[in-house]
C-alpha cells in the first residue's frame, strides 16, 4: 500500500500538486503499489493545482480528520474511493 500526503484533491480535477518532481515521484509510487491511500486535511479538499498526479479512480482510500459521513466528503464517497 502506498500512503501519500497531498496538497490538493478535487472530485473533478483529481489528485494534483504544483511541483513537477513531486508529481513524478508520487506517480511512480502509486504505479508500484497495489492500493493507494491519500491522507489529507479538510482544507486541501475541493482544491486543484497545476499538475495532475492521478484521477480519483486511481485512489483506493481517502483518510481525513472529518467524519466519513460529513457532507464535504460526499462527492468522494460517490466515486470509487473508500472514505475513512
């Protein structure tokens, strides 16, 4: 399992960042893993940055401080991500 922190996650734009090198490293890490978990604070949800790391369907788990049933997580729960 690959555990990744993030700078921006959006239901439409996906998992994004501003640093090209970090994006390449995260893509490689995801490619070598069977499962991917993105860890984020709620302030980084519904935000997007310049470079795309992955689409939501490439992420298996979303871990945040919010309750999994929080309305702010609904668009992620509606995708293929398991919200924890």
